[in-house]
């Protein structure tokens, strides 16, 4: 009986210890800032970061004089209304395609996404309205130069096919979003939030050194 208890106890202890160390590392990575506050640049382009409670997306103007996202990523289905913003995120393909809401999340899907390096996908949501202010949204004013760097960073994540991003047809959650093939592998050390965090750091926005969690992405944002 004691031997059987030990067989159960030690794996559970190992798993709990690993989770604890992972969370400690995430907190430490979050607390180390990268990039000083911006000072004298002309910051006339507004972008947003928004979370659904687990995953942080970048939200950009649908088109401006620097880049036209609508032309590159047209909706595969018809929808009404003018598109003014695009929410773009990188994440684990299976998780993305099979988890429309948090209530659809299953334990096997969650564990597989974290522990097994998996194929990534891009999620693009076409939006009519400016994101409402709230705890789950941060507005960031950036310069044209910074925006161009961010555009290039996002474009590099898409798998291109005949000059166009490779789409997964009819796999969106609604009639205003689509999924695309993406470069890279998703795992617990490189998550959807790491991708968003890295994009912000690349353009000079103060953000965490390493953060697999969405709360780390928001830690240094106003």
C-alpha cells in the first residue's frame, strides 16, 4: 500500500513542482522590463492590445497610408458594415480551431498545447468599431516607423502561398474572422502571448522580458 502511494505521490509532486517553477519564471520574466519609455517620437498611430482572459491580440487599423490589411486579408465570407480594425493573433492551431470560447476548452487540448510543440496558426478578426476601453484593452500610440516594424513582424508570421497568406477555408468562428497558416511551433515557452509581447518589444514599447501569460503583456502597458 505504501509503495503504491509513493508511485502516485512522486509524479504528482513533480508535476506540481514543475508548474510552480514555471509560474515563478513567468513572474520573474514579467517583472524584468525591456525598452525605456518613449520620449520624443511623433506617435500618431493608435494600436491596441486586447485579451480574452487567456490570449492577447494586437488590434490595428484595417488600413492606412502604411499598410492595407483588408487588401491582404479579405474576408472569405460576406459581412455587413465597414471594417475599421483588424485583431491579429498567433497561437496553437488545434487550440485555435477547436476552442471558439473558453467554455469549449478541454483539458487534453490545453495540456497538448503546452507540453507538445504544435503547429501554429494566425487568427484574424475584422472589426467595425474601436475596442471599448476597459481592463482587457490597452491603447498604445506609436510612430509611423514603429508601425512599419510591427507590420513586418506580423507579416513574417504568415505562411504565404502564391503571394497570399495561406487560409484555412471556412474555419472562422463567425462571419467576420478567418484562420491562416503560420510559421513557428507553439509550446509552453513560446505561447501566443510571447508572440504579442515580442512584437511590442520589437517596436520599442516597454514590455516584459518574457511572458507566456497575457497578464505579463499588460503589466507595463498603461
